[in-house]
């Protein structure tokens, strides 16, 4: 039996000051805080290669890429950028740019080949060597525990649909804290659990390729949130003397009301953000529960669809207490924005998207990129930072991914420079003018890499990689030089160069 709780008008509940956007604003010439962490980000499967070397186990991505049709260009991450063998060269690229920090992920199957149980010392040694090389170059490691490459052995037992996965993840996290925690002080439990659920267990477009867009996604999300909280509590219970911080990285696009003067458009935009960022953040940063708008909409639709219970699970009282407040910071991956307006869905459509009752197109007037979903919207990053600060209160925020794709891989990548120049300036405005506590920024990505289901067709890197050569030579792009100058200045200075 369902209990429906009427919602107040969402703008009154959440308190964000909505208004029309300006597409390209004048730059603010100012500086970032002196201790600001400037970095780049990568992920293990996308760059490491060495997929079956030195005792590494098989991940869901190792298998997913071998199914014909799953990867647009038929490629794999078997070798990728070969960073497993070229990590010292990669650290030198970072040092040349003046990076203060490097965000990378650990491949779960390099540490625990079967997901739980026996450790693989060769894999542990690889990451210890990488961390030591970073520290030798005064670059702080920021480590992501899970960036989508679940051990296949655990997927065979249900993966993120099995309630036991939270315990499996805690075991893995404890191994990482024990092995690397003396040197690592910034931990990210999960990268973009939204995509793990939607594409991994909803549309099937990413590993493990399951289809349950209105059902499995909510089971997976519940276990992902539990897993994050279990790892967080384990760190602060048994590894607090390492004096590190633990957070989670969530992706979100800014939802701009199609008509910012229309109350229903504003409500739809709020709903969209809650179904994206709030889906995972609300329980952790608010009250141990899913957002009210998700609970109301999915409960009601489940009832009208004749289901015996809601498609959105409830956290147990015990788990809710563990989840609430399980954070030291919030990581946000931000790339683009949408224009949102209400649109009632067919009640027979059982899906995450239909549950929201809205449409979210992008403007044809916005500049594009090499990815169909990535339109250039600098205004969005400042808006989402302000929204998060108002919604979640006094929380430190890191932009843990932000970047631009192209298809050609140009070395003279002026479009990417334009993107970074305006996005980062909007972030600066959020810090200086709005008082948002942004502590660091990680550009995506250090180098072109295996872009998941898009293979090597989309290039996000500040360095080109010659994928046709066994040596995988790296070449700096102009954007890497621009970013290095920004880091050296720690802000924006008036310059005659239009690229700066």
C-alpha cells in the first residue's frame, strides 16, 4: 500500500533563485584560492591496458567489449593508452603542466582478482609505484575506488543488484585504505553511479549490459549508495588516523527552465536535478532517504501501474542512519546543460525517464562538440555549484571531471581551450562572487583514451595518443599549455592573447 505525500511548490522548498541565462558572459579577472587543487582525471579501464597481466582478474568491461556491436568502433581497452607500462611518462606530462593533483581510479580486479578474498601483490605494487612517482613530483593522488569496472566474478553473483555488494565493496575499500592510505588523503568511493545504473542496468549500453530502465536501476542505485556509505564508515572507524577525506563523485547536467518565468517549467527543472544529482546525493547529504519528488512520483506511478510495491526501494532504518552524513566532500562531474519543461509521460512507460514527467532537449544555438550530448554551456557550471551549495549546505565541492570532446584529435585544439576558458571562469565566479566552497578542479582528461562504448572515436584529452603505434606516443595539445598557464597564474589575468 502506498502513502502519497503532497509536495509544496519545489522552488519554495529548495529556494534556488531562478532566472534567464546569458550564454557567453564577460570574463572575471581574479585568482583562485592559494591552496586550490588543480588536476586532471583518468580511469583505469580507459588508460591502463594490461588487461590480463600480472594476476589481474577479469572485469565486466573486459567481457562487455568482446560482444559484437557493444563498442561503436569494435575496439577494446586491452592496451588502451598502455599507462600500466608508461605511468612514469604520464606523471611527467602532469609535472610539465604543473598539476597539483591527479585523479585516477584503481582497477578492483588488479587488487582483488575475484572481487573478494585473495590479494594480488603485483597489482598493489603497481599503484604503490604510481603513487610514489606522483609524490616524487609533488602531485597529490586523488583516488577513485570504483570507476565502472566491477569484477566479473561479482557480477556473476548479481553485481550491484545483490544486496551483499555493499559488503564486498567495503572489503575492497578496506584493502585499499590499508595498502595506500598512508599516502592517499583524498578518496572517492564511486564515480558517476548514475551512469552505472542507467547505462549498465537500464539501457544496456554499458557493462554489464542489463535492461531494466524502470526497475533494475533503482535496485542498483540503492546498493551503490549503501556501498559508498559502508566504505565511508569503515574509513572513519578504522583508518581515521590516516587523516584523509572520503567523498563520492556524482555527475549532473544543469537543468535550465525552458521558460524561467513559468512556475511549471521551474518545477520540472528542479525535478530533473533531483532525479539526477539528488538521486544519489539526497540520502548522503540530506536525510538518509531518496528525494521527496522521486518517492512521490515513483510510488504513485508504481501504484497506477498495478505493481504490488514501489519500484523505488526503501532504505532500512539501519542503513539510512549509516548513509546520512556519510561524506567529507562532494565531487561533481559537470559537462553540459539542458532546457527543461513539463511533459506528462504515458503511465504504461515504466522507465526512469518517464518517471520524471518532463522533456529535456538542448538548444540548437549552443556550440557542439564531438559528443552528441555535450553542448557548450559555461553558465551551467556556476548554476549547478550554487544549486548544490544551497541544497546541501556547508559542503566542500570538487569538480572531479569537466572537459570537451572532438573527433579529429587536433593538436591545435582551440575549441577545447574556449570551453575550458569559459567554464573555469564561471567556476571562478562561483567561488569569488557567490562564495561557493570549491576546493579543486580535475580536467577530463589528461589524454585521449578508450571512451567506453564510443571506443576511440571521441577524444577528450589534453594530450593526443597515437593508438596505431605499439609505443602509444603522447603529444601535448595546445590545451595542455593553456591549462598549465592558468595553473601557474592560479587565475585569470588580462592578456592580449584571445586564447587566454
